[in-house]
């Protein structure tokens, strides 16, 4: 599935419990993609407030807020043709869900304080350990955003369901220097 989804322009969703290797899969998608030499930029969505996350993702123009003395690119633009990895995506607020739905639908961003939009070219890979279907049912996650994301979903099983991988992982970590 990694090789199959790597060349698509559409966003890829990676779901699974904490510790199942979602970021490793995201990096593999990037490396198998059309522009493996371009940047791979990761951001943990749950570790930032909405305003900081919006600033990090979209960037801002000079004067957009106190301290914004010059224009700053967000990671969607800074990635160029590379990959943006949005980890812990299931934790974003409804307001950010709306903003990110627009990005996924149009491949456009608007810097904070700007009046015009800019096209982006990056591949977007999203990961979560949240059951998004359940979150939709509980009205905690937008159904239209979930529909947009679930088209290309890689579900990772837990290590307890992949016991045959344990010896390989032990060998890998013992040989890592």
C-alpha cells in the first residue's frame, strides 16, 4: 500500500495505536514518492495551540500580529514538492478541521493576515491513533473531512497482532548504533 499510495497526489491517512510505526510508514511513503529528495516536514498537531498550529502550517505576512516583522512561510509552502506529515491529527479542533479541509480540497493556503491564496504542491500524510469514524459519530470530527481522508487509509495493526515482527525489531534495535 505504501508504494501504491506514494505516487498519488491525494492525502494519505495512517491509523493505528500509539507505537505502531505511523511515522515510519509516512517516511516510507515520502521516500517511495515522486520527490524523495524534497523535504519531509513533520508536525505534532496535538502539541500546539490552534493559533500556533495555524501559524506553523500556513505561515503569516509581516504585520499579521505583534512580532510578525517579516513574512514567514508555513510548512505547507516550505515543503515544496515534499511531504508534510501531520501527526496526532485526530486531536485538532473543529476550527482547524475547517481550515485543513479547505487545504485538502483545493491545495491552496492563505497565510495569516493575507488576502490572497497560494497554491501548494506538497504531499500530505496524516496520522492518528483516534478512531475517526467513532469521532464522526460522536460529532467530534467533521464527516466531510473524514470522507476526504478515508479514501486512502493505511491501517496499522498493533505489535501484539504482529508477533512475527518482534524478532526482526529486536535485531534491528540491537544492531542500531
